[in-house]
């Protein structure tokens, strides 16, 4: 006869399963089989008694993206790049001669966006997953994903980063519609408000400052700092009154940022005050056989200096007077110095000897002032001749500071300077400098990089120390250099003093470089519309 199953509460069945049927028999004493039968019965009863839920509202259809579709070859290539990214996740790097497709995604996206293509709908999930995993991909990936990507991101919490970077997925009001602007400013999310401030500022800087002033005193300190930082774009004399008021802000970070922005306006009142202070500290000394620079650092940091952004307490290991001096010189307009030094040019001023060991501090402050004020003449003077070793240069020995100075120069001049630097000093100190050069590296710069790699290999240099430059070259060298590099892919005999296995590594690295350059050329051709 079939066994009769006595219904039991679900909680009782769970307790029996946890304790075991030997210690707690089920109703009807069916043992383990009885427990499973009772659970099955209970499950069927619960499902049979479930009432249909009210259907959720369907999402609005995805917006139409008017951009043209990708060419078929480029679409297949994108699928390959995104699939390779997933396969390589967590692999811990690669060796061998095959190109690293993951590292080509940023360049592919940039080219696709330049051509104005839209992302294939079927690849949007993989594209958003890639952008979620790599923050460096997000700006280009979201541009490529377009309105459909944002629509899709609203349906998946894992892609909410896309909404944070796009004003919550909503469109900004027209800057000429004051009611809509005011409503979003007062009620919008922080990302929306930052985007709104930028849009209004691009249309009418005065109106943007007026909008910011309406809620300035009630904003959180960290939000005031972010709003103030957004004024860097399009900074002009119109901003000076607002920034002068911000010098009295209750937040030290806000005060410091306001002072930095004002010092970037050479005609501002703060710049004039800082120039007066700097001039009292730095002056020409004409008493000797040749002109030099005399320095008398400040003896105190008074309340007026602190209000103008001078930080009174130095970092650990820094002297107070040198700390104050650096801040004054950094904030003074560079136009102050030629008049102070008898009409000398920036190059002549930087070349003057500095008394009492103040040269490093003074030149470093002039470097920071040059970067802040974006002055090409002073950048050239402080960079000096690229053939000089960094430690003997007129400005700073820091390659990071030199990179910032190079960023001020026009693209072609920047690339030429770095090419000459590599020709004189090789690649060991050029990695940071290469990072600010325009891509693709062509002409003298491309040739200098290839020649330096060849010289390093022939010299038996430790190859792994150049892996960073190799990786950069794979992404940045002009693909036309591939044919010239082909000869370097062979494996010559190793010199006696070379690192064991070095030539094999070099050969492998050059093969990967050549194959990557040729692949990049193919990617560009696939994304170039037929004429």
C-alpha cells in the first residue's frame, strides 16, 4: 500500500533535516525517505497555493542611436577584444609573442569614437562589464555605448557607475531655461549638479557663478571643494571676486584651492600680493664679478599670508623658511622676474648662480609656477638642453616635474625634446617623459625609441628592466615602424657578460612588438570607412 504522508510545518521539517531522522523522527516515521516525501509535498502545496503577482511595468524602449553601425570586420574585432579581456582576467600578465588584446581596447574605443560609430546592441553587456572592471576604459566606453548603454545600465545595479558618470542618465536642461536650471541645481544629485554647473559655465560664466553662490554657504565642505575645482576649466578674471571671497572659507582645502586658482590669474589681486612678498625674498646681487641671485627667505608666516593660501606648518623634514619661500615664489606671476632682473629672459634668469645653496628650492618653485601658469618660455628655460643629465639641468632633477614642464610645450616640440633626451641618455630614465608625448610616436621620436631598444639589447642589458617601455611602445609606436623592427626579432648569440636568456627574451619581446604594431594597423583599417 502507498505510504500516507502526513503534512508537517516547513520549520519542523528543516529542524529534522538539521538534527537527523534518527534523533527527531518525522510524522509517520518514514525515516529519511519520509522526510523527503514530506518536503516534496510541502513544496507542491506552497506552489499550488501561490497567487499570481501583479506584473511589473515594462521599461521604456531603448532610445534610438542615430550613429552609423560598425563595419562587419570591426564588429567582429570588438567581440574578439572583449572576449579576450574576459579570458585574460586574473591571468597575472602574459608572455610570448602574441599581442595583448586587452591593452588595445582603449585605442580601439578612441578610434571608434573618432569615427562616430555606435556600439552593437548585442555587445553592450560585455562592453559595460569591461568598463566596470577598468576605470580607465569608462570615458571612452560610455561614449561608445551611447544612450542605449545608459538605458541598459539603469536595469542592472552592477553598471550603476555608468549613471554616476552621466548625470544619472538624465539630460541636462538648456542653460537658457532658468527655471529648469534652478530646479535641477536645488534637487539634483551631486553628479548632475556638477555637470549642470559646467554646462551653464560654458554658456555664461557669470550666470554659473551666480548659480553657485545661491547655495554656496549651505554646501558641504567636500562639495564646495569639488565645485571650486570645476572652475579650473575656463578660469578667467570674471572668477576673481568669487575666489577672493572663498579665501575666507571655513575649510582649509577650499581656501588653498581658491588661492591656487587666483595665483593662476596673473592680474589678480592675490597674484600681486604674492609677487610683492616674493620680490622681497628674491633679488639680483650685482656686487660680485658676475650677477647672481640673492635669497632671503621669510622669517614668519603671518595671518595675511595664511589667508592667501600659504600653509604655515611644513611637512616633516622641511624647514619652515624654505617651505614658505617655495610657496611665495610658486604663486607669484612669472612676469614679475624679468623686470626684477634687469630685463633678462627666463633662460638668462634661470642660468644665474644662486647664493647660499638656495638654487634647488628656488628652481623647484619656478617649475611649479610654470606648470600652474602654463608658460612655454619658462618651461623651455627650466628644461634646458636635453643632452644634459637631469641632475645637471637648470630646473629640477625630478623626471615627474620635467614631464609636467614638457606638457606645456607644443606637441612636436615636446616629442623632439624627448627624442634628443633618449638619444643622449637611453631609455632607463625616459619612461615618464614618453608618457606625455603625443601618439603615435613617429619621426625622430619613434626612431629614437627603436634605436635605444636595439642598443640596449646589443649591450647585453638586463631585458626585464625595459618591459615597461616595451609595453608602452606596443601601444604608442607608429605601426609603420613594424618593418624596421623586423630585423630585431631574430635571436643572436648572447655575449659572455649578458644576463642568461636575455637575447631570447629580447627576441620574444620584439616579435610581440612587431605583431602588435601590425595588429594595430589592421584595427585602424577596419575602422576607417571606405572612400
